[in-house]
C-alpha cells in the first residue's frame, strides 16, 4: 500500500463518502470527515476513529469557518476529496446562488481556494466527485450559471457537474507545476435516495425495482478510494475524468480551455476572492 496519508473527505456522513472513509481507514490512512449533519458525521467518524468537522455547503460562511478549522487542526492535507454534492429543488441559498450550483461547485471551489497553500505545501491530490450527468445534461453558460433563464433540475445538476470537470482541468493547469494534482470521476449511478426532493425524473429510478441494478454505495466508494489511495501519474493521469477506474469521455465543453479559465475567473468574482 501507499504511505499513510491525511485524506479529507467532504460529504462523508453517508453515501460513497462514508463508504470510502471506512475503506481508506482500513488501509491505514488518517481520514478526516466533513459532513452536513453533526449527528450522522459523528456516528461515521466514531465507527472508524476519525476526526470530523461539520459544515452546510448552502452557507458559504460555514465553508469559510470550516477552512479555518481545518488549517488549525491538520498540518498536512495529502488528499482533498471534494465529494459533497447532489441535485436539489429550485431555491436560492442564503448567499443568493442556486442551491445545486453552490453546493456542487461554488462551495468546493471556495474550500479548495482557502486550503490552497496547505495543499501546495503537502503536494496534495484534489479528487472531485462529478457525474456522467455532465455529459447528458450539461451546457454551461458563464453569463447564466444559476440557470435563471430556464431552470430545470437535470440542467442545473448537469451544469454543476460539468463545472466540476472544468474546475479539475483548470486546477491542474494552474497548480500542477506546484505539485498539486487534480482528477474528477463518476462514481456510478449509486443506489441511494438521490434527487428525492426535486422535480428531476431521475428520482423515480431510485424508487422502482430498477434501483437494484444501480451501483452499490460500497462500489462507488471504492472508486473514490482508488483515486485517493493511488499515485498521480502512476495510478491515474492528472487533469482527467474517470469512470469505473478508467479515463472516460467528457462533454465537449470540458475540453474548452477558455471556458475552464472563464469559469475559474467568474467563480472568483462571485465569491469575492
């Protein structure tokens, strides 16, 4: 196995984040959990003897507080797994952004930015949980990132997961020479209550017998574990998007360097960075 690492996983109170946390702890890594629910996050952390933090990504003030807590508590961060996300109902956060866009993109973008000096010092990997939905539904418009002109649950989610892939490629371009390596992946269509509180037709898949054909939480977690436990340039290629532990096809927009750079700059502007 690789040398023990400090691996920070957001969205770790359940789902593939919790599954991967257990798998990585079993490999001897020091796992740090971040979750939205204090009770659920504490329960998962206690089961594997891991430190934990809580933050609700619908509130960017909590993300800023989280970053300060992480920097205080953890002198190294070898892997940052930006795993928190989901598809949500059409609503605005306290910060004024579309909830799906903020939780999936703006919040992890802000967290990564605030931790960047520590990530560079640690020669860290940044693993971004994306989705095949970015190919099916994504069509990003830098002038309408919140989809105010024509919002739909699938479109909002597809755009947010496309933003994850673009963030990955631009992060690699900007910080790869400083030793930070980024990668995005699709964990599979996971057997959970995904999309339960939205108008997305995707929610019905999870309520029918077809759900038994979906990817298990454990298998989805293993795909995150494979990247977090792996070695950039050996196990996986930095700056790429993976599915089932292999390089996978992306939305054509994901190959647009001007769009990736523009999204980075627009995100900084929206966040006041």
